């Protein structure tokens, strides 16, 4: 019978060379596995010794700089921790406490009697030397308070003027009718420039800074110190309500003085008539600044 017709063919047995190769591969794999496991054990032992010598005896602190000033985070080192030097006197068990930075406070104000120097220094920071020369520099707070109190009633406190009077005299043009000489308006331009050179914010800051002294000076003349802002508001309103003439206002000469020819102008308060002497352009500039100041004080 031929091989193709055999019902139970015999399987070929592996040769001795094949068995020897397989045994060699198994042994080699076993050696590699043992080598890898032994290396892992060595690594664990090394790390344990490093942790015992470095971490347990000398814990490493890594401070994270935090702008919100929270407590510093303490992290344990990984496999290769960075060395951080800690002073020997430091208590490693103490948690640092965040301390807020100190806020600089405003210097204490001097007494009312000794306040002129501080007031002058403050004013000098926001004014030119030319403007500063126009200010009366003695008893400055009291002068200002008394002047404002009178101004609120439509009066001019001549003896308590906070600024020096113009050196040039009042002048009038006398023709068919008598009118104010326009050159006389220029006498007040330096004062208007002084007011315009200060911002509304600077004026408000200066008032706030010296508010305790202002209140004290206001109490000296018989008022509640907290009421001064209301008086200042009335003084500003007194000037803002002064009409600005569109044309020259006729005058009448009385001996060495002048008065307004029209009753509607002559019946204005003394403060308002003094304001008219500045002239239309200066009045407009002053009104703009006073209006802004009044709105700012009301906020």
C-alpha cells in the first residue's frame, strides 16, 4: 500500500538538536528574569536608605513664592530632591505665618496754631512760585474758613483775605457814560490763573487732608465743625449765581467810589459785585472751575 493510502501516518519526533535549543532559550529567559527582579530589589533598597538618611533626619522644605501670601507648601523630595539650606536656628515644626505688609499712614497734622508751614508746603506742591506769591501765608486755615463763611453770606471779609490784593488800582473810562476800563479786568487774571492751575482733584485732596483743622477753625467762630462743607457749597453757589454781563455795565461816580447805574446790578451782594470786577472772561473761567468743584464735593 502506498503512503497516500495510509490511514494512521506517524508523527515526526523532534530531533535532539531542537530540544537542546529550546532548553537553552528557557534557561536564558530565566536568567534574564532573575537579573531584572534582583535589580528591582536593589533599587528599592537604595531608595529606602536614601529616604532614611535624607528625608527622615533632614526633611527638605521647598517654599513656593505665593503673591497671595498663603502658607508655604511643604513637598517631600522625589528621586532627586534639590538641596535647600535651612538655618540651624529655624524650627522645622513651625508653620510660617503670613504677615500683611504695613500700609503707610498719613503723617499726623500739627496743631491749628502751628499749621502754616505744613499748609504752605502742600500748596507749594501744586502751585507755581508766581501763584504762591499771591497767597497770604500767616494763619492760612483760619483766614480761609472766615473768608468762606462771609462769602456764603454774600460778604467780603477784607481783614481775612486769603490772597493779597491787586497792586494796580481800579480804573474807569469816563466819557458820555462811565464804564469799567477793560484793563482793570487784567488785575485779576493772575488769581484766575492760580485757580485754573489746580485740578479739581488736587483741591479736594487738600480740603480732605486739612479737614480736621478746618473743622476746628470753623468751631472757633461758633459753628459745628462738620457743617463747613455746607457753608463752602453756599459760598460757591453765591458766585455761580452772579450774572455775567454781555455788555459794559454803566457806572455812577460817587465822590471817590463807583456804583452800578442799573438797580439790577447794584442790588447784588457785595461778593457778587466784587466778582463782577473780574470781567466776563475771568468770571467764565472761575465759574467753570467752581462748578466742577461743587459737583465733586457733592459726590
